[in-house]
C-alpha cells in the first residue's frame, strides 16, 4: 500500500511540476512582442527595460531589422534586442556567467558622432536632439519665430511633441502634470487647427555649454552606421542659431499639414522650404556618411550648430519618425551646438 501511494505521489509530481514551471517561466519575448509594445505607445525606456529584464528569442537578420525599423522600433530598442540576442546565442556564456578575466564590451554605437578641432585641441561633442514646437506664426524670418511666445514657452518647459502626442492620442501613461503643461502651452494652437502649421526646431537653454576658443574650428562627422538611413542621402552643414527670449535657440522652421508630426506616411518634404541661416563652409566627403567641415572665413561671436541635411530638398520624411527621432527623423533632428565667444582667436 505504501509503495502504491509513493508511486502515485511521484506521478502527481511529474504532472504538476512541469505545469508550475511553465507558469513561473514567462514566454520569451519575440520580435512581434516588441512591435506590439511599440505600437501600443509604450515609452522607449519601458520597452528597453522589458527586453533587458526578460528572456528573449529575437531574430536580428537584416530583413527582420528592416521590418522592425519600419514598424517604429527605435535604435535603442533595436540595440537592446541585438545585445539580448548575442547573450543568448549558442556556444556563448550566459549573462549570469561572465568569462573570468574578460570584460564584456558594449555594443558599438550607431549614433552619429562629431569631433571638433579648435585651437589645437580635439574633442567629441555631445549629440543633442532638437525639440519640435508648433505655432501659427508663418516662417518668414528667424527673428519673428524668436519673438513667438508659444515657441519659447514650449522650448523652456522641455515638453516635446512626442510626449504630448503619446499622451493625447495613444493613451500612454505619461505623467498628468507634463501633459497639462503641454496642453496649456499649445491650447490656442490645438483649438484653432488650420490646414497648415509652422513647425519649429530648437534646443532649450540660452547658450551652448560647448565654448570654442577658436573662430575657425574644423569638424569631422560620422553617421555611416546610423540605423534605418542611407548615408549618401545626407551631408553635414553649419547653421547659425537664433537665441529666443533667453530661453532657447531656434535652429529652423518649415510649414506642414496640421497632423504632419503624427503621420506615419513618408510624404513630408520638410527641407523643400526650410528656413535656416546656413554658414559658408567647405564640406569634404571622406566616405559614405563620413565628412570633414572647414570654415571659409572666421565665425562671428554667437551660437551655432552642426546639423545633418538631406542632399535632395525633395526628400520625403515620415512625421512619426521625426517625432520619435528615429531613422531619417533622427538625422534631421540631430544637432551639435557650440558658441563662439567675443574673445575667440
């Protein structure tokens, strides 16, 4: 009898244990799971955390990376998937079992980079992403945009269109206070939608923290490994920034449809009639996505930025990519700011 009970107990354990294990071990994340999270409007940080904290079974083939990018997966999310895939590849040690004496190397950055040489010193400048604001003021001059309180308030608060759109149109869980701030800033614009709006690119703060002591700096730009873009579609340029009411610096502006910033369709010719103050410079192409920039004359004291602009002014952009700063949107939103002081040599 005891032997019979023992056998029954073992059989029950054999049936129940796998069921409990399946309940305790969540299904590994897949490419489609990531796409579902992105399309549901989850913040990038949440998606990346989920990829890093849960087991995943990702495909990172070229065709899958293209499919993921087209679905709206950002560069940081793609890098997290690639890193997770590398950790779980056959024949490599598990993440919890590092090889003794070997320091794991971080995945190489695919973000555009820029180095500046000024006065004999060379340093890498931090990549900044522009903020996008809406206004009814027509882009007739940088001065008129700099005096527009709607634009300056938007830049000052640091509430960008991505946060507002996600909260208002995608039912995401962005904090209510930020949404209220954005709503108050843009309330007059939102309540009087017109066929066309003016979209303004800028960076917050009255001045750049990068102070160059040379009025004739040179730059080296590398965006050859940027995800989701064709390097030959872009070339770098130097633009003069316009300080606005001691709150921000305006980079440029253009007009577009009222819903251009939220449209997934690549039909927005942002640069066809873009307002900006270009600086004359010699741009030397070293390789696809790699350039050297030299000034043709000394820069006057003021605020400047190195930007990436499409070679063809008729190039189409997706407003959604611009909003999320991914792919072609990341390229157009990228800026490296610097200032030339009065006493620059």
